[in-house]
C-alpha cells in the first residue's frame, strides 16, 4: 500500500485523518469491489481534522487546476497570511486583492480565486466571527445544514462543499466528485454515460459503505492519474495493463482503434 501524496486535495499525510483498515464487501456490489481494490493498491484512511476554513481555501485553490499547481499557492498563502492575526479568515478578509492574487498565482485563475477567497473570508467573519467558530460549525452541525450553508456561498460548488465536509468535518458517507471521479464512474459503467456530477455522487454514496467513501474518493483520483486517464487509459495497451479491466464496461473507450471519447458521446 502506497503513501498518499501531499499534492492532493486532502493534503496527504499532513492533512489530517488516519490510516484505517476496512473489511472487504461480499462481492455483490461492483462499485464496492472497485473501492476495495483501490484500498488494497493505494491507501485506506478515515479523514477529518483539517481546519474548516483552511480546507475551504485549499479546495477553492484547487478548482480548475492540478493539485501540483495549487499546492504551492496554498503554501504561499499560508506563509503570507496565516501568521498575521492567528485567524486566516480575518487575515484574508482584510487582504488586498492584488496582493493575494499575486500570492496564489501558481494556482491559475488567480484574479477570480482571490476575489472568491476574500468574499468567503468576509462571510465567515461576518457570520461566525472567524475561522474557529466556522470550524466548530462544520464539525458539529448536521451534514445537511453544513452542506446547504456552504452551497449558499458564492464560489462554492458541490465538490468544494463535500471536500470541506470530508476533510474538515470527517463525515462518513461523503464522496466528493471531481473530474476524475466523474469520468471513471461513467467509463466503468457505474453511472449512466450522461450522468452529471451530482448523479455520480448519488451513485457512489449509495453503493459505497459510508466508512469507505473518504478513501474511495482520494484513491479513485490516484487511479485516474495512474491508469484511467482522460485521453490514454491503460486499457488501450490491453486488459492486463489495468487492474480493473474485469469490472469495467469501457464506455467511450474503443480499444481496437485506439479512440477515446467522453462516455456522454457514445
């Protein structure tokens, strides 16, 4: 089993959570079988423990870019702002946008993201008084109330809300859906070819036991990077090249001619 990389939305070993072991399913659910295999290959963890506002910041920075690009922006932001007041939300609420944009430039879309972060910081300060009270809200209130509140914040979508619930709140049964999860679930035939991100989330959360959703999400992303890539999935090299070939429908992958399309185009 490999170590979770730091260039990851969870923050890797330093991002909270702990290694855990989970019993495999009985084989009746193809989706759970897939997640069990991911756990054997990569890692099995329970998540939680991140500061909720910092987790929100990290997830916003990761939007529309890779973790390798967003991680330096996250680190630079903390270096510049986390020590000013002891409260990251208050520090960002008072930040100059051009200065913040320059600090997070490696994450891309830095003007838009700096506006979003300052707006979110002001809302957290106005409604909760700062990062600590917001963290308590995320970790103690019902998942539905937390999710609804986060989705009401401009710039926060379902994936961002679910990442905060998972990595900060430590909530079981939350399976965030990013581009990798969306692609793989439809390509493997777990979800319909035209399923949107919310459709995929509902499928994964229904089929995967609550305790396995967290590592299922992060390990599925790793699988998407190493094997089930968007344009050149490993199965193009033959069934032996992919450890999941026996449970995959290969929707949108035409092995004989080497063509790969989005499942919705089939």
